[in-house]
């Protein structure tokens, strides 16, 4: 029935378009507002490791399919109490697939839970979050105004082909995956307590402390501390600018079998002009106790967004990543890619195609590149 992976992708997502157009918001008699939201984001990938090619259908790791629920109530003019629950849908993701492993299509577990937290917001004193959710440094290293992040972000190469192993020069599989040596140091979600200051002249300062509470296959007692400063502003001439810088510490307790401390400092910035041109950059620095070397990366992205069609914006971009000393002193990793994304506003949808090329080198060893093509769609509701 299907003539190729992109045809299959189109067929499988057709029934989702009417759902994407829905907006589900309710308010009860007590004044409490409820909102149901989410999106679906399937993708097809074709990965070439220099010897063989593998085509796969999976959830797009750049933006996993999810569903969420928000409720909030204004206690008075200065206080708003909120609750949020959000979970991924448990589909296998593009980063889970490798040359020798394709997980089951669906395997929902507690590790798919993204957010379960309480929030107390005040315009004067800021916001407190308690529960599973984003650390304050989450997302600070991935600020992007290009409109193409679903398929074009080689600083997150692990999302599209991260499970694939590099092949040695003789064609045999190494034990080094794309995600081992390519990717930013951005934080994630933990069980945490977090505080965000009120916005002041576009700036928000945030701090958090937490630990991993959902993983079931680890005995590690790792604690995480994050501090971030973010800035965002749209100027009168329709120029948009966003930037952030963050510090994140991962601390394994001394009574653990393998204690260590890892400090990450990273940041990103993105500028979008009225003409539609955009420019983004990111960099990061990682210092791990006892390793003897420091990991670094630099990332650059240029894009252009316009309205070639009446039904939605079209965005194109190209990007480049360089990293060093990820696994051993003197190694380096490089990646470049390009992508195009087409919005369809009437169905809250986006259709994207991208290409990325990943390369890794050590001082005494060389590896074959891993190239990937990804075609993805996303419907929001």
C-alpha cells in the first residue's frame, strides 16, 4: 500500500489532523480553569553509517508526542495556584534506535512522565515550582527562533540518530554512539524545587535543586543544582532576541560506589529580524571531577522564515556543531545539517524534512560518518 517511508508517515498522521485543530479549555463554577493540551510528532528516519542504511518509523525525539493537563485558580489578585501533569505517550523514539536494536513501537512507563508539579505564582515575588519538571537550566542551551528545530538542530544530534554506533575505519561497529560525542550540555527534568524571579526588563533569574526520581534501572543517588539567567524581548522594529546562560551541577554522593561532581556552564542566543532572517549560537563547557580534561562545544545556526504560501510560514536553516574532548583528551566531533519546515495554520500542523551529517575523530583512530535524513510532522492541540 505504501510506496516509501514518507508515504507511510503521511497516511498514519491523516486521522490526527482534526484532533490538532481542537482547543480544550474549561472553567468550573469555582473559577478554576482547566486546559488539556498536547501534540503528536511522528517521524521517519533513514540513517547511513558508512556500511549499511536503516530506515525506521518512530516518535521524533526533538519533540516527543505528549499529552498534558493544566489547572489553575486565582486565590486573589496577587496569587495564582496551579497544577500541571504531562506525559509522553510511550512510543519508541528516534534516539532509541540503533543498527542492531529497534524497540517495540510502544512501551509506556513511569519514565515517560515529564511533569507533575504544583506552582504558586505571584507578580511581585515570582514563581515557586515543587515536583517533577524542568530544572531552571533546562532549555537555556537550546534557544532557537529559526522555526526549524523539529528536524534541524545538530547540537541535539542525539535526538535524530543518537543510538547509532560509529563504525571503525575497517567497517566494524565501535562502542561509541552519536549521542556520546555530539550534543549540548542542556539540563533536563527532575524531581525538584525551583524558584523563578518576576520578569524585569526582559530578564528572569531562576534557581533549582533536585534529583532523578523516575528512572528504575539505576541505584545512583545523583543530585542536581541549576542556576540560569534568561532574557527575551521583541523590539519596536519587530526584531526578536532571546538568550540565556546557565550553570548546572551533577553531584553524586560520597557514600555512592562511584562518587563524582560534574559542572556544566553553557548558554545560547538567537536573533530574528523583521525580514525573517535569523542567527543563533550556543557554547558550553563541562568539567568532570577526576577525568583530567574539559569538554567543550560551539554551535552556529542561520535561518530564514517567510510566507511563500497563504496557509502558513515556511522556514529554512543550516547549522554547524563542533565539540572536543567528549570521551578522551584530543578527540573532536563535528556535525552539520539543514532543514525546511512548513506550517499549516488551519490544522495547527508542521511538516519538516532535514539532513544531518555526524563525524567523530580520535588522535589514534578514525570512524566512518553517520548521515541521517529525517521527515517529521507535528500536530498541536
